[in-house]
C-alpha cells in the first residue's frame, strides 16, 4: 500500500514526461454507445462523433465497463466486443498473470493501447510467440470513464503497434465521489474474489478538476484438476505415503493487486491548460507447475555417483510441484500543456514515463544438479520495461473557401525504450556437478536468469506526422495521414492512411479506409534469450527448451536472420446508420495483410558441434517468416428506447474473422504447426447480445456470448499436438435495485447455466480437465453481489 501511495504522490507532482497525439483528454459524460458522443480515437478533429467517424469506433460507457464481474479490463473488453479475445492460460509461467489479448485475431502486440489518447507502456513480459504487449489488467476499471476501440489500422496516426487497431482508455474526470464493494465466487466454491475501490473528484473552482482513484482486488485460486494417473499409480505403490490429491492445480492463480489513478487539469488562462494523469499498480500472485514424480522424473530423482547415498526422494518423498510466485508493478505518468494560440491554431506539448517491473521466485523445487546443496526456493530475477516519450502536437484549422476548414494536424515524437534483465540467485541458474550425470541444472520448473541472459538493451525512435480531415460538402468527409519514423535498431519506415465517408441520405453513410502499418521489434525481442521447461504428455519427462537471440552464433548457424518490422496493408469498407427512434448500427468488412509476421521458428536439436550445458532438448529463435491475410466482418446493432413503463437497451454484435498464412514455407524455418496455430487458435465466429430493461428503481440485464469452433495446441518434446474444440454459448444475468440516489445494489451470475467446454483429452496425463488456452473462462458459473455508492 505504501508503494501505491508514493506512486500516487509521484503522479500528482510528475514533471513533463510523454505523449502520443493531440486529442481531448477529458472523459466527459459517459458515451455508452451513443452515436452522438464525441470520440477522440482515430481522429484529431474534436467534432467527430461515433456515428460520423471515418473508421469504426466502439464506445463502451462506464456503466458497461462496470457491468462485468471481472476486475481485469481484458476480460471486460472480451465480454463486450466479439472481435476481442483473451485467454486464461493457467500454469503458463508469467502469462498466468499478464494475459495476452487479441483484436481481430492478430497478435497481442499488434494492438496499440492508449490512456487519455497517449501511448501506454508495454509489459515487461514476452508472451505467446514473444508478443510484448501492454497489460490491460494494470489499470483500475473504476478509474475509467469510457473505452474507445478503433477497429482499423492506425500506424500512420499513432506509430508502431496499431496494425489491428487502438484501445483508448479515457479516465473519468467528473467531480464527485464513487465507491463500490463486490464479492464473487464460482459455483464450485473456489475462486473467491474481493474487490473494492473509491474514486473522488474535486472541482478546482471553474478552472479545472483533480480526480484520484484507488482500487483493491484479491482473487483466490481455482482448481479444475483431476489426479494424474501416474500419481494414482505412485500412491498405490506407496500406501505408506500421503500423496496430495490432486498433485498439481490447473486453474486461475492467486492474485492480489492494488491500483491507483490520477487525472487532473487546470486552466492557467482561458487559452492555456496544464494537465497531468497517470496510473499505478502493485501486486503479487502464485501459480502451480507440473508435479515431479519420484518414480518417473529421472532428471531429478536419480542416484548418481557424484552424490553417494543421496536422492531427492529423501527431501520430497511424494514428489514436488514447483510454485511460481511473482511480484509486479506498473507506473505511467503523463504531464503536458495544451491550449489555443488562436481560434484556428491549438497545441499540445507533453511527456510521459512508463515502467513495468516483474520479479519471479520459485518455491517447493530444487536445482537437481546441485544435489544435497540445492535450496528449495529461489529468487529467479527481474524483468523491467521502461519507456520515455516526448511529443509536440499541433492542429490548424485551414480555411480553403469550400466547405469546412481543413483540420490540419501535425507533430513530432521522440521515444526511448529500454529493457533490463536482472540476474537471480546463483543457485537458480547454476549448472552443478550432477549435470554431467544426467541431473537437471537450474531451478526446476523455471530456470533463473543468469549472467548470460542479463543485460540492458535500448532503442530510440524519432517520428513526424501529418493528419488531414476535410468536409468539402456536408455529405462528404475526406481524410489522409502520413508518418515517418526512424528507429536506431533497424532504420526508417513510412506509413500512410486514406479515408472517406459519404452520407447520401441523412442517417445512412458509407465509409472506407486504406492504410499501411508496421510494428517494430522491441529491444526485448531483439536481444533476450530464455529457457522454459515443459512436461512431455507421453513420457511425462521434464524437457528444457531454449529460445535463442536471433543474432547468437547458434541461431545464425540454424538459419536465423536479423529481425525486421512487421508491415501491413489494411482495407476497410462499411455502412453505418442511425435513426430518430433509437436504432443504430454498422457493418464493416476488412482485410489485413501482414508481411514478415513475427513468430517463433520451428524447434531444432542442438548440433553436436555446439556446447549444450543447459541440456536443451530443442532450441528455437524469433523470426519474421510468415505472411498472413486476415479477412472479416464486424456487425453492430443497438436499440435504446422507452418501452412500456421502462427503458430498454438492446445491443447485438457479431464478428467473423479468418486468418490464412499466405507464405512462409522456407525450408529452414517454416513449419506446418506454426501455420495451423496462426489460422485456428481462435474462433472465427464470435457474437454477443445484451438486453437491459430499467423500470423505476429496478434494472435487469441478460447477456449471451457465443464462441465458435477453435483449435488448441500445446508444446511437447516432439513438437506441437492439437485438439479441435466445438462452439459454446455462455449466458450472464443480473438484477439491480437503486435504494436511493446514492446507493445501488446489484447481484447476478456469469455463465449462469454453469456451462463447461469439451475436455482437453490430450492433456489428461497431466491432470488437466479443460484447455488452458481457451478464449473464455473454463471454471464454470460464477455469482456475485455488488454495492455502488455515489455522491
């Protein structure tokens, strides 16, 4: 708590640090999908509404955000937007805590995240296939006034990462006080979660406001496990021992986090506004790894000559299950000054600092190669991502004599990104004397970061952009943007975007965009190495897999080449409409071609000519090998109107998204398993429907969520193995009662019918019941109660 309070104090006094674009930072009134709500994402014209934007923008109100039982913004977006997916990933190392999210089926780091229109820092974790994306769970939902999601390529407007689109979290800045308390639990009786928070906003006369938010969230672990067959056999063979049942837990981790946010602005004069905002998070968690069987894990429980008379069965007679613990923190601060030099010219000068820190420790495990000298707990090391941005953004309303003035936005950015890996305890990465006799080196379960993996890596980029919007006549809007950016690690790039919107009949419009985009490899992806351990589902033996730096001697010998930016071409076209009787909607078709897509090479055996002290079963490296084409349809329909004695709100959303690998068949790198993962790992069809009805003090809401078929995969010592899963429909329901103007009670359930997916058959040997890669919660039904207080 002290760290969070210090962080909030730092936010309140932050010196100028960073920014990304010129846009309003005010939250304003909640949008809630209102087509007349002003949006600031994907445009630098401050008169744009959700209905008349040149590209599709979803606006999620504060009420919609807080309707979810989850305190994780990723889960909230996944429930409300069918084009957004997030996986649960239990027992998946650091990804159990920093979960990858996907927009339109693309990689997690191909979606740019903004807070109040400014770039938010990446997490220190490299996730699936090395994706390094921001952690949406690090931001308190209570602090958010609305979320705007731009479903279109936007690199020409925002820079690297905006290939799939942009998620902009707009912080609430309304005066007043809001607090809540919530309790939830799964039907199975586990996974209890306690959430509470308070937000207070104080008006600074009529010249500004300062808002502080604090939120606490503690979630207990869940378990959807069966006893492993080999554990049953071991217990039968050793009735004198009490083998835990189950020996390992598959489910959500224990997590506790405290979050804070600050959002403030003050008008120094009628034309100059000083603003600052930021977020901070501190938390910890723990998750299980695979059980080490005393009767079957030869790399640990073997008698070797170098340690006469010793066997780890003396320390762990029933085996052991390593438990990964993490301590994580995030902080983002932004300070700037904006204003208007005239009726036509405005400016925004800003700077930001963002940092993600993740430390790991491992308990109930050993470094087998150290024999009796091995500790049973280890500090594994720390990862740190730092970003420092400076921005100068300007807008000039240029009169041209025809139609409205041209909105001319232009500016420049400097961005410095640094990644640091700090070493763990020497014992966590040691290669002891037992390694020569077959005992596994390093901390068993998660090898510590050693000196060869530690280091500091950086990259600097400079960018300049121009962004134009113009309405030559009332029914036509045109847009164009271009951005030049130069990176110290690989050189320069230029992206552009063209857009048009035509409204031939009032209330019905057609829109289209064409854009190029890119995602630059990060310092972490360019330079770091890693070691992971897995359990072969057939032999139940632990195996080590190494991921090499692309420029290392061994990787180059295996065919690695220097990493280059991913590049994209995006085309969207759609229709949108709004009526005077509460019905509005849109249909958008899109195609996204991504070249040199970032992935991981196939697995290689270590050549005999190279040393292999870590006893890697296989090694791989990051590569740009694949090109993909993603095609899809987004359809949204909403209706809000007085019906009978109450008010009805209905929304329907559907997404069809298909990705195909169009090239990447190089003999050295391309592989069928990676192609299949790209194309089938997420459902192609997703939908959501919400019906709400408010009458007097009572309210009710029902939501249905549909996920189409998808394919699961898991790494094995001999390569990837797959299983196809069918479609599933989940339903949520809640009722609320407004006690008075200040207190509201709400209760309900998510997955109210306690629906479970098909079981993950190929993982049964490890005690896993449901896939850990599922794009939905696999823990069954969950009920909750909540009280909201507003003044």
